[in-house]
């Protein structure tokens, strides 16, 4: 099923369509979880961040496994009308931003969760949590949109 034709009417397999749609809506999902914190619904914020983090990591694993099994970026890029060099540079930038943002997100979640469990909300508020959260949101949003662009470059044009 993962490698069957996708539902977006391109040459991409199902898993690629699914991952792309998820990351298209991911910034909205992330913004909603941040909105919960703004409204001082901290418990809901932590739960939704944890769920979103687990879902995102799972989807990334599905994507990476599917990509390896299906031949990888080199195979997909053969069909693109964009040059391989452009695609490779774009991909490398995307991967760097994604890795940095994901590691920062995991770090922020774990450190904040430890303080939250100790009922030290003041410590979280007094830390750079909010500033770091904004940077992580920006990085994850850029990475998500770049991933959607890569899909478009590979399977639409």
C-alpha cells in the first residue's frame, strides 16, 4: 500500500503523498499547540506537543524507510525538470534546517517536560522557552514548506 500510486494524481507513491500532506498542514497543527500555551492551557500544550512530536517522528521514519526502499532521492530526481544540482543543494539545505529544528524541538520538549513534571512552571516561563519555541516553530515551518516544494519539484514539474 505504501508504494502504490498516491492520491494526489502525480507519479509519487502513496507514502510520499501522505507525508507531503502532513507537512503541508504541520505548521497549522504546531501553531494550534502554541496557541494553547498562549491561552495558558499548559497541560494541553504539553500533551499536544508530545503527541505532535511522536506523530512527526513516526512520519519521518515512514518517509525515510519508504525513500530507502524505493531507490531514494537520486531515483526520484531523474524525473524532475529541475537540475540535479539545484535539487541537491535545495535538499541539503532542507535537511540541515530539519535536523537542527527537530533536535531543538526534542531538547526543548524534554527539558520543559522535566520542569513541568516538577511543577516548576515559573522556571519554564523564566527560561528562554518562548524564544526558543519561536525559533523552532520557524525552523520547522521552513523545513515543512521546503519539503512540500521538493515534492512539487520532483512530482509536479
